[in-house]
């Protein structure tokens, strides 16, 4: 069975894995800063978290576009 590219994954090199962690840490730092400024769990905060999760996903997915990040 051939897997559609929409559902595929790319093995990452050590450099790619390190960048993945750096992206996750950057998004976590940003989220923590926002949580200090905007305490609570309003609908808007939930949307912010969802959009940050989405942005993090695409940032990590973009890593595969650079040969040095692929295993």
C-alpha cells in the first residue's frame, strides 16, 4: 500500500530532532508568557492555544523541507 503524502512522516537527523525540540521550547515559552498576561481559561485563550499548537505543527513539518534535517 502506498501512503498518501498527507499522512507520511520523515525520519529526522540529529540536527532535525534538536530543531524540533527548540521549536517546542520556543512555543512553550511563548505560551507561558501569554498565560501570565492572560490568566484563566476563556474561549479566546482556548483558541490561542489551538492556534499555537497548529503553528507548532507546521513549523516542525517545515523542517522536513531542508535536507540537513532529514535522516
